[in-house]
């Protein structure tokens, strides 16, 4: 049975990002009311206005690295709209550099935002979503199953999100709350611009051709909306990559053999230090 989004309150973290904006528009098109969370309140106010104004869309500044910030924002959003039905944990960052050269603070930041930020978001959301037997959705990645070189912090964070959702789903099953994770492959957002401009795009991901090709943002958004409406546990984008998600141990060696040229990876590792220095 489809989970009707008309009149439901959907809260999105990372709302002003490429996926966040597109998802907000699509969800508003389904009749959802939107609570938009991000770091910049000014951008949120402008975005909320374009989506219909305070009766159907409103923004609150929040930092997923602070549980207090999230609790305050979710409480305010729940008071404004009368409750919260769905939470989309979409805030995320990336860093493409070899572990040998990555600044430890950068590694910690990726983990703290991408993984701990999801945990904090869900923790702050639980009292509200449990009251409405709602749904929690984390934006993970195919990187949860395909572990690229020069991507240690990102893949670790996204694999962690997948595991977090699986565990939390069991905790909340008897309380009527659904938990899902969305795992898109590469798609065009401002966050990906730096990756495309760097040497890893060519050396590690074959300039995003073949098995590393981009999917359309619209395809990811459509899957996100479907994930909520069907209260799915796990969805990959494209869906044809579901086998990779379901059998990561069996497929990993084959994907590594097909996808990663050892000499090019070694060159990318060397260049990642130069990129960091520049």
C-alpha cells in the first residue's frame, strides 16, 4: 500500500544541496509539507518561499554535527507544522584523497557529517516520527557496497549508514516506524564538481564512463520519493545494481577487477597528495 504523502510533514537535512532541493520540489509536488534544515537560514528562507511559503514549507538552521542543534530545529518544525511524519537525512560531504595523505581532521569531518550526522538526525527525530508511525530515510550511496580507492572516509561513512539503518529498522519495527536507505551511484550535484575536476575522475572512475557512468538527478529523486511512498528498506539507483547491494562479498572482487586499473589507481594516489597541497 502506498504511503500517501499528501499533507504529511517531511523534514530534510542538507535541504539546500543539489539533491535536497530537487527532492523538496518533488515531495511538494506530492502534496507534502516541508521542514527544511541546513546551515544557512537565509538560503532556507528563500527556498521555502519558492516552495509555497510558511504554510507548506519553512526552514530552520541546523548543524548535523550537533545533537542540540538538531533537537532544537526538529522541535521548532514539529511545533510549526503540528508534527513530523518523515525524515530524510540528506546532509553529506565527500573527500577524494588517499588515506596516506588525508588530513585526519578531514577524515573525521566526513565520518562525523555522513555517518554520525545521520545517527544524530534520527535520534532527534525519533520522538516525533514514532508518534506518527512514520518513516526515516538515510541517503547513503552505492559506495556502501563498492569500496573505491581514494575514498576511504566516504565509503566507510556510507557503509556505516547502511548498517545503521539495518539495525535501527529492527529496533523500531514493533513501533510501526519504517527505516530505509537510498543508494545512488554517481549523479550530478555541486558536490560532484570537485570530483570531476580532479584526477580521480579519469584515473579511478574512467572519467565516469562504463560502469561508473552518471545517472540523472531526476532518476535519483524519483527513487527517493518511491522509497518513501513504498516505505522500502533499501533502494539502489539504478535499480539494476541491486544485485551488487545484495551480494557485496561475492561481487566485490569482480567489480574491483573490472573497474580499477592498478597502475591508474597508483597514479591517482600519488596525485591526490599534489591535489591536497594545491
